[in-house]
């Protein structure tokens, strides 16, 4: 029991630290990227264009990592608070709608209001990482079904996609830091964040997946009693 407590305390310190520096990291990255793009658009000689492209690729990778960790991080210290699962999920969906449209992914939302306790920004990051993976698994279109409900003791988040699915090996490795099948485009950090956030909320993650058919994540979180 004591080990669990220590772990969530640690997570809180880490997330606070990350939130405080996220601002300081994002701004210089945006500026640097802007100047590199300017250089790329101007007349370049010899190997310069190649160097600029390499620098931009690396910067994009760094941005991906920040996105998987710190999309919602705020510099203020946030306490655990009561929030509505439906409202939080809707916020994340509105951010992802353009990506879904780009991939021709239809969204089917069946959301019920369920109050849970947690850190808002971490929870939104968790849902974002899950939904983003689902959309990315359907590059040629598909359907993403998001159901939020509750039973007596549990909040239930059910995310189902009709994407390319995973092998058993890939399912086993889910959440392992840097495990990605997306080469340069992936960070392999998104699911690690999902597992830590759900664990801190004392929840459970159940995964089903079939190659070529799709993937389903069912997350249960104990309700406040
Ligand atoms: P990334 O998305 O950067 O690759 P993640 O930690 O978010 O890193 O995911 C790790 C890997 O898990 C992905 O590269 C992918 O292979 C697999 N994965 C996660 N969610 C899904 C999904 N819904 N459908 C298919 N594969 C998935
Ligand atoms: Mg991901």
C-alpha cells in the first residue's frame, strides 16, 4: 500500500514540474521553428537545405514529445478536483476534430455526465493520447466510438476504433517508454502517460485488439463514495 502512495506523490511532483517548464519550452521552440522555416523558404546553397530539413525534423520530434506530455499543462499548481467526465471528454474531442476530419474518421459520441476526481490537465492529456492513437490507426477513414457511462461503483470510458489493430506482441508492449510503430512520427510516450494517469486515479485499463479489425480500450475508474 505504502508503495502506491509514494508513486502517486511522485507523479504529482513530476507533473507540477513539467507544467512549470512547459511554457518555457514551447515558446523558444515555436520561435526557432519559425526562423528555420524562413531560412528554408529563402535561397540556400549547397548542403544548407539538407541541414535545415534535419533541424526541422528534430524540432518536430521534440514538439511531438511535448504534445504527448504537456498539451494541457498549466504553470499553476492544480489540485485534485471533481470534474465531469463528459465535459472533459468533449473538450478533448473538439481539439481532435480537425485530425479526425483529415483522416475521414466518423465520431460517434455516447457521453453521459459522470463526476470523477482527478487532475484535469493530466486526465485530458490521457484521453487525448488515447483518442489520437485511435484516429492515427485509421489513416484511410473509419469510425471512432466513444462511450462514457457508469455502474454502481465505477466510471466507464469505452473507446473503440475500426483501425488497423495490434499484434499480441504490440499489445504486450503498450505503455513501454519509446515503444512506437510509427517510426519518426511516433514518440512512444503517449500510452506511458495514459497508464500512469489511470493508475494514479486507481483505475484499470482493458485492451482488446484484432489486426485489420480495430482496437477497444475500456477504462474503469472507481467513483467517489
Ligand atoms: P505513439 O503514438 O507515439 O507511437 P503511443 O505510446 O501513443 O506512442 O502508442 C504506442 C504504440 O501503441 C503505437 O505506436 C501503436 O503501435 C500502438 N497503439 C496504441 N493505440 C493504438 C490503437 N488504437 N490502434 C492501433 N495501435 C495502437
Ligand atoms: Mg500516441
